C-alpha cells in the first residue's frame, strides 16, 4: 500500500515549525551523532500529519548525515562495533519496509518505550556510572536489527543502538562518530523505501528545500556544545534523551489506542 502524502500548506507557521524541527534534529546529530530524530518529529506533527512528516524527513536525514561527516570523521568511528551492527541494520530496514503495512505501530512503540525505560532504570540503579563491558556480537546484531526495524517504521532507531553502545564506555567522540556513521548508512538505505511508501507532493519539495538551510547551523551548534561537555555530561545527556524519547514513544503508543 502506498500512502500518498498530503502536502502541507506553506503558511508562515508551517515553515517556521518545520524549520525548527529540522534544526533541533540537526542539533542532536551534531551533539550526539544522531539517533534522537524522534525528539524533533513532534514539532513537525503540529503542522502536518506524522506520515507526511516521515516522508518529508527521510531525504533530509541523508543531507544531515552527509554534512555531519564533516565533523564526525573516520577517526571517530568504532569499526569493530560498526562491523557487528551494520548487517543487522540493513536487514532490519528491509523487514521494516515489508512489515510497514501490517505492524501494529502503537504496540511496537510501547514495547520499545518500556524496554528503554528499564534500561535507563538499571543504569541509574548501578549508580549512573560510565560502564566498560565486553563487546557482544549477538547483542550487536540484535541492536542493529531492532534499530533497523524501528528507524524504518517510526524514525526511532536511536534507543536500540544506544542500549548497545552506551555500556561499552566509548569515548564521547567515538560514541558520537559511530552513531553518526551508523545512521548515515541507515538513513541513506531507508530513504528510497520511505519515498515509495509516502510520495511527497506539491509543496513538500519546497518545504524540504527551505529546511535544508537549517542543517549547517544546527549541526555546527550541536558539535560546539559537544566539545564543551565532558565524558560524563555527554553520557548523562544521552541517558536523559533516552528517557525523553521513551516517554514520547509511550505516549504515542498509548494515545494511539485511546484515540
């Protein structure tokens, strides 16, 4: 089933809200390498339906990622982890595309939210310290696969990836750089399926062009903030953002059933 996009009217409010949402996502990408796109999506949903927002963002993610590589260079990538994560990611995106029309999105959102909150709760119970644990290929494959499915279905692939990477105790630069490249591959892969599922129409393309202007300043500002924070501050911020993301997913899932 192809979902035709309902092009939003290009009012000043629509442009302003969409621009702010893209800027926020870019800021997160510059500060943390990505994975928190869902934090900005609620803003876009104020002026357009969520499906249209997903179709609008899909190609913009690719532009954000390519620009972010200017800051998150190859020296910040954890190759051993990417080798374990990327195959699962690609398979997950394929599964997400095939199951998009049949999955109960609300149930998936609730499950991801509950697991994420449990993960953060365990971290807090352990004293909120940066952990140093061994890599696990099965856990990496599971994280990549889950992230691929959720990023395809709801642009919410960050929590599964973070639950794998954060306990490794990577340096803040390597954590952000690895996350950035992971989602560069993922967003480039899912752009075509999303554009097939939700075909942009009319003013969508104009709005995308306007939002492109938010990318350089958003990524740059996030990168500067990243440089000002130390290792523990970055990790606390990541865990805090996981809570925000999980609560948003939980709200989406529960409100979907209540509605």
